[in-house]
């Protein structure tokens, strides 16, 4: 049954959230991966540094006005859209992510800054805090585990939470909050007996649960944040609040005996009130209930849910004083759940393209359960679709389809959605959801989730896929998709459609008919509509008509639409038996705009879904979704060397499936933009990853994780831009995934078109930047800024463009230009081929400048200078191609240092050197006799008795210098095998691309340009090394070397003080026992939280370690049994250990050989190590000699030769213990 399975799905997702805190068709190729993926001609290793380069093309933090809240509180306007109180006429959209609020170990303050910066750089202006209420030992939120109906907040957690809110606020990021998601009420009298019944449902139903709910809200929202100075309820950073996350009673499980008994009694009271007979057995689930009571259950659950919700909503607004819209009811999207949402201020919901919930080194999933969005309408995709439950439609998890239930005059907020790693097409989801959402007037998108582990949120690079398959930051493909989506949803200029049709559903029919919970799978033939028009839904009193469709006409008032009282002549007949195309045709034919109707019908008959705004096209022939707005264009799905003409942009990509987008970053339309970011996603893999066919289920695969480096599938992209600016002024770069410029690319111009060939050998992102010192295409119809020094100059129309005309020998100089090292370029055309024309550079005055001139027929180039009013020829070259009259040519004059170069149509035709290098302007010159110049402005030059036309003048400086050398390089030995390097960053005109690391004269690594540290690992113990670092830029220019740093590795094999907040490198033996990094005062320590478990061990290090001393500081709160250390650990049954035993008050050295423990030696202690105080335990193994120390005092010695090498570890037996400052040193 559908909902029975859905209950399991919801539990799976809940478990995922809790645990994490402690191809031709749209389906993947059914064959298994032939071999693990490695770098080759198809897969290219890419730089996935996570820290976004400030100011780069991928740093979208500039979109956020700072701080958040400066425009007042978020409110809802008459159209159902968000606005700020201080800007009532400006609609606001929120794009963001989900953050977990229940980490076992919070990030440090420095780590919070890193996370906040990275969130802002993604283009997020909102963050949803999820699961802040958890109170488990391994997932600690803001609420201490309650033992009564009065909540106590965890003061340390609250302080961290409020500091992080302050950081987000300073970066222009608003927040919305789930008050209750996964609490634990097992310690509360009156609730503990309900066992497995979800605690959040207890808060909905039972007085004790409601009291806790209110208490938590009161304390959290009224507490004054010491960093902002105001309580959250009074802070406009709070833009949304959901009282409860994913609580839909008819999807709950009632199998707990006490829960079932309560519901039986309460439901019979409801039935009695309706004059209906009582029942004797209450079902375990709504979906297993007899048909005879399901309608009554639907009405009963509706009454209970809405009563509880409104009670809490009133408490939040009337008692606490919340001033912002309140959401909730954010789970399941059938017509009954949507009716419940009529009670909320916003239409909030969640939807996933199926669930994977992958974690661990490998996991299984069903690829055919997650079809690509671009292929959703493809018949072959539908035929191969594997549903989650019998009868599930392929459109069940289709996000654009949510628009079919969109409530009239309410903001629409999709606060959880995703298509998880490693399913194919997850990059498509972002652009399609953002485009369809923007067209349908959606107000907030928040993908789930940013990241699930603190260490992954702050590290330099992360292995692909992260801790869970939901994670965004660690999935390079999804990170790129989020950048595309942020730009499209917030800045892409998609025109929001006006509601053209309304679904009117009868309130009574919906809440009293169990079929209202299953309407989605029966109404799939409406799914073309979200791509064509905006449709809204209202719930009204319409007895006898469960639901109907109406056309919205200009004569209808908003009140009429909201009430459902619409004239019968507006009614449109739609049935479930109609085909999806017939439904679309019916709605299109209802349009009053004849031209729009005919256009949309013609496109539909060509198998294209074109939005009524004309900006979005779903080409069902190609299975490609196209976006065409003035500010952003894109192609999603099948690319396959098709050429897509989208406004001024043309895109042609080689890969079969992927996405391409181009977005203006400067609020200009693309044809006028001076900075454009292009993103082209192909596919991504981790080195060594594999996908293995399940031996039993042909639909299932096992994904095996790989390692760094991350690999991008190679693809090429031809990008063309028709610009109103001067094409030659553009530069293009390949970018790392953090925006660092890695390589400058050639730019080709043809008329008004810019052409760049991109490929994904270094990543998915590219930048096109208008980088002129000066440019003039004369399209304004004037020559403002030009100063004619000689001759007759004017702007005229020629060949459809405005150009600068010289009709006599002349010289004209651009006033705004000045410099020494630059080039000047112009399009030139002559009416006849008599005389010279050319370009001027370094124009100081009429007596001092350089000139490059070209004689049309015969072809001859000259480099000249005019110095102190004297004409001097520097160089001339004859026998060059002649210029044909009436044909446009491109001249370029380059002056860098003492070098002068002249180009015709991109080909070098003349060069020379000259020691005079004073700076000046550029100009245009037409003269067969005028000398050139020696330093000054740029100018144009022409000869007498003919017409010479100049256009598209560009002056540009190109970076020719290498970066400065890195400075203050230091090398510090971190251990016997690792050296930590740091240096001060270099500088470069176009940005440092990266750094090359040299050890003993050999290059060993490169790091990203925003990174100024490196860990050199795998070194030899007690060995001296010399290091140098060099910087390089996007032109491949390499700096001089840094200073040399020399250091010697230690004789220390391991040092771990756990201050990094993780236990990376440690493994809990047989997963027996709970070990975690926790705060202990101002330090972080390794906790063995195993007072009820025996012989718990966590080990680290190398199996090859032989003679060494392991030392750790150890503390217990109170003594109950044993604590100690392990050496020469071979496996769970073979190792040495030392421990203090409180019962005998002795220190022991023991060996475990094949699972049997033998005491090798022991000695009594004068007294037990003091509880609450750290003591230093040491175990030394050297040859066959074993020694045990406490606080530096040798207390026990033993001899044994059973084990010669092995790892180290910490040990506790029925004892809670803390370990810190673990050090392993080599013994002589």
C-alpha cells in the first residue's frame, strides 16, 4: 500500500537525519560499472578546494545586503509574496539550505566563521535550522532531555547557536526554524509509556507534550542573544517558523499498545459526537484501516491536527509575540495535506526525487527510482521506472508538479528537497526546480542539506559524497547546481506567471474522504501545466462538487477567486481519463489571448512545452529544458552537440547529458554584461569509485566510495555571445570549483560575437569578463571622449552600425586612456586603398607618440615614433597582404616595455624595440606621412583624400608578469612522518591560481590559490627536509621561489589532542562501545562513554609500529572499573594492554592472545588515581620488554615476545573515561 510504504520512507529519512548528527533514458545505464573509475581521457582530476575565493565569479555573497534585517520584518503582500516592511513594493525571494542544529560536538568559533563565509558564498540568503530540539547523547540540540513539562536549554549549545546566528546575520542570511522535529520525551512522566510513537506527535496530542512544545518555544524565542542584543522573536533575521516538522497524523504508526488504546478511546468520542457507532479496534496505521472507517479517520485526524496547530500558532503570535509568517504542515502533498496548509501563513512543503540515504564506505540504492527530471515525460523512462510502492506514479516525486496544489495568495516555500548522491541527473534538479518555481511564483527554495559533519564543513577538500548522500557541500556536482540555482532564482529574471486557472476543492469533501490522501497518483495527467501556466488552488464551500477547474478572467476579484464563487462559464472540464496532452490542449484552448493560444498550441503539437511568458521551453523531443531570460540562459538534460540559441547566447556541448548555464553577475542583460559566469556540469566521480550490480535484484546497485582527487567527466562547450559591447575586450578563464582562475583561454571575435571554447578538464566553471581599459563601439552615435588633433572626424552609420569616420588625414585621441603597457585594437575599413591608416599609442602630446600604420595596397606595415616633433621610422615590412576596399580588418598595436608589435587580423606583421617608454593615451590615425609617437594617449590615423572607418576600439592591458614570490615559508615537524608548511600569500594582477610545493628540489604537490598551507605526509622519521614554494597564475607564469625552510621530522609517531573536533584515524574495535570527541572545559577530549559496556577499545596508528611508547592523559568522573592503554594491537583478539583496576587497586600489564587474556605483571597502587583529575598513563614496548607508567613513575615491568608490532589504543571496561593528548614516540 502506498502510505504504508511512505511511513517506512518517512522513518528512513528521520533515521538519516538523526544518524548524521551523531544513458539514453532518464534512468542510469542498467549495466554495472565495468571497473573503478580513475583519471584518464574521459575523467579528469579537478581542484575541489572548498573555500571560495573572495570576489571571484563563484563568490555570490555580493547578492546579500548586509546585515540581514535592515529592511524590517518579512511580511506577506496581497499577491501572497514576501516583502520587507520597509520596502512594501519590492518582492523578496529566499534561496538557501538546511543546517542541522544537533551536532554531538559543535564547531568552534573559528570554524563557525568558515562555515558562515562558505554559506554566504554559495548565494544563500536563508538557512533553515532543522532538528535543533534533539536531546540524545550523540545528537545534542538546544533542549536538554526533559524530565518534566518545563524545558531546560543547554546553555553552551544555546550560546554557540546564538553566536552562529550573529555570524549569519552579518552576512545577510535570514533564518527559518523548525521548532520541533526529533525530541526525546522518554524521561517525561505521562509520555514515556507511549514508547515508539513519534515524540513530535505526542506534542500534537497530549497535554504534557504540548506543554514541552510551548516551553521550548518560549525559552528559545525570548532569550536575548548576547551577540545581537535582541531576542529572536524581535530580530528580523527570523523570516520563518515551523512549529513542527513533518508531522502528518494520518501517516503515523499507532502500534504501541498505550498509544493505540488512547486513540481508540479518543476516536470513539469523536464518533459519538458524529452520531456514529463506536469501533472495538483501532488500526495500527491509517493505510491498514478498514474502508468503513477511513473517511471518519480522515476527518478525525484533520480535526486533531488543525486544533493543535492553531493552538500553538496562536501561542506563538499572541503570547510570545512572533511577528513573521508561520508555516508548518510541511510533509506530504495530497489534497488533504494541502487543505491542512490553509491554516498556515505559507504553503510550506518538502519533496525528494526518491530517497537514497547512503552512508558508509558502500551502500545500495535503486537508480531507476530516481529518473532524471529532463527525462520525466519520456515513455521509455516511464516504462523502466521502479516505484517505491505499487501504483506510484513517476510524477509522485516531481517537484514542478507541486505547483498543481499551490494555494492561492500564500507564499510557497519548498523547505526541503533534493536528489541525492550518487544518482544521475541530480545537477538537473536545481535549474529545473528554480526555473519552474520562479515561473510559478514560488518564494523560497532550501535544498536539504548543507553538510552533516562539522569537519567536512571546514576542511580544505572533501571526498566526494560526504558523510551522507544528502550533503551538498561535499558533492561537487550539486554545489555547482546550487550556484546555478541561486543565480537563476534570485537574479535570473524569470518572469513570474500570473494565475490563469484555479482548482476549487470543496472543504468538506476533502476532509471527509480518505481518497483525498491519494489523489496525486490519479491526477498525473496535469503535469504539463506547471511548465505552461501558473495554476492555484482554493478550498471553498462547494457541496456536491468535490473539485473543479476554472479560468481566471480579469473581471474576477481576488475575493471571488478565494471563495471559489466563480461563474459557471469559466469552468473547464478535465477528467482523469484524458491524456496529458489533451489536458494541456484544453487549458490552452481556454485562453482569451488568441496569439498566445495559437503559439502555445503550435509548440505543443511540436512536442514543446513553452511557458506563457515564453522564457522557459521543455523540448520533449530532445528531453532538454531550456531557460532564456535577459539575465540568464541555460540548457538542462540532453546536450549531445545540439546547438541551443538562447537570446544573445549560443551553446553547444559535447556530452550526452548535463547542464549549461550563463548568468550575468552585474545586473546587466547578458548582451551588455561585463562579467558572466558559465557553468557546464557533466558528471562527477571519486577516484576509484565503483558501481556494482546487485546479484539478486537487477534494479539495485551497490555504490562503493572512492577517494580524492575528484574527477570530472570530460566535455567540450562552444560558447557564443552576441554583445552590444566591444567583443575584443573580453577575457575568458577556466575556474576551479571555488572560483580561482586556473587558466586564461583564447577569445575569438567575429563581428559582434564573442566565441570561446571551454572544456571541463579543470572543472565546471568559467568566467567571461569585460576587461578593457577603454572601449568604444560608437553605438551611442557620438564620439564623446575623443579629441581630434588633426583632420575631419565624425560618427556616421555604416553597414548598420555607428562608426567613427575620418575623411582627411587626421589624428584623434581617446582622452580617458593612459598607460605604458597595453594594446589598442580597432576594426578598420577603407573606401579606397590609397594611403595609410593605423593606431597610436603612448600619446603624450602632438609631438610625442608611437604609431603602427598599414598601407592598404601594396601591403606594408610601419612602426614609427614622433619624438620632440621629429618623425622617426623604427621598422617597416613590405610584401604583406593588401587590404581590399570596403572590407573590414582588425588592427592591433601592442606596446609592452620597449617592445612594439603590430597585428593584422590577429597575425603579427611587424615588431621592433625602442628604449623610449613614457606613458600616454591611444588614438586613431590616417596619414601616409604623419610620424608615430613616443608615449601618450591612444589614437587612430588615416591618410588624406579618402574615407576611413573605425569601430570597436579597445584598449586593454594583459598581465605579463609572474606572481610575487611567496614569503615567510615555515616548515614545522608535526610528527615523525608529517611536515606542516605555511607561507604568506603571493599577489598577482589577475589572481594567484595556485602554489607549487618543492621538497629537496623536487615538485611534490600543488595547492589552490586561496590556500597558503600544506601538509607533507609519508615522510621518514627523524629526517631533515628542505622546502620551497612558488606561485603561478592563470597564464602559467611562475614566480621566483620563496625562502627555503628546513625542518626535521620528529621521533613521534602520533600526536592527537582532539582539538580539531574529530577522531579521524581512530577506529572503535568491532563497533563495540561509544567513543566521541567532546568538550571538557576549554579542551576537546576523546570520551569513552561506556559505563555499561565491558572491554571497549578504540585504536589508531599503524600495524607496522614496533618499538614505541604510547602516552595519554586520562580522567574518570568516578571509579567503577578499569581504564588503560593498548600497544601492539594486531586484531581484537591479539594485543598488549596496561590498565588500572579499581577493585584490586592494581596496575596491570596483560596480553590477549587468540582471545585469551593473561596477566604478565601487576603492582599495587598506593591509591587510586584521583577522580576528576587527569593522570598520565604510559605503556612502553621495546623488543620483549613492556613497561607501564602512571604520572611518569614506572610501576610495572614485564617480558613477552608474543607480538612484535601493532597499533596503539585506549581502553575502558565498564567505565566512563576521558582521554587526551595521546602521544606515541619511538623508543631506541
